[in-house]
């Protein structure tokens, strides 16, 4: 009797994910383009995601006159990470972007000085129209860092991290996944534009 009950119960199981390694799963570094930083208060709306919570189903919407920075970080130093933190009942992700900018010239020093209290959402662009959106309008990334000069180098060390835990590590925007769907999500009743229309 136990044997038949076991077989009956087993037939109710469904394989949701298959985490076997495929040709898409590689540990080599992924080529990144310069990091885009948008002021959180110039975001109209964040993208919605599918039921699994990571893949965007529409675009991030910015004010038409939104300002953003294109920040170069030395490729060998840049690291995008997200740690799971918190007690069992309050776990969440702590997204962080770190890297170094070569030199401590006036422009990078002024930018760091004038943005020590600014909240950003980071847009990491990859090849094609694929983005990772790190941080959010309501839980942006804040700047910390260091300017250092010694006998070997002159560097601006930059860290962008959220002030509190987030419910997701990032949002992935992919035109390949969206397919023929309209990625803008623009209802036409706001003075806003999708990011992809602004930066191309």
C-alpha cells in the first residue's frame, strides 16, 4: 500500500526549474558598456516584471528632461554584486556597484562632491539592447568612495549601494525576451519617455 501511495504522490510533482549547465551558462566575464546613472527623483516609473520577479515586461520611464551620467569604470575593477542579507523573516538583496575611475581630476572630484547625497538608479548596458537596472526609484543607490594618490597610482574609488535591502537584485530588460511586444509601456498621458528612446 505504501508503494502505491508513493507512486501516486510522485505523479503530482512538477519540475519548475532545471539548473543543469548549458552553453549559455559561462563564468567568463561579461563585456559591459559604460555605466549609466539616473537620478531616482527623475524616474517616472520603474518597469514591471513577470511572475518570477526579475525580467522586465516594459521599460523604465524617465522624465523627458531627465539628466543622466555616463560613468566609465576601469573594466578590471568593476564589480556588480547583490548579497542576500537579513534575518529569516526579513531577507532581501543588497545591490552594489564598485569600481575605479582612473585619476583624481577636477571633473570626477566635482561629480563625487556634488552627489554625495544623491540617490541613483544604475543602468548597466550590455551588448545589444540588454540592460540590468540596479536600484529603484524608492530604494536608490547612494555614493561612497575615496580619492587616493600615491607613488604608484591616482584613483577615484567609487561604490554605489542601496541604503536598505531590496526585494530583488536587479531588473533585467531584454529586447530578445520582450520580442515583438511594445517595450515602452508609455500610456501617452505623462511627460516621459522610455530609456531606450533617450539613449538609443
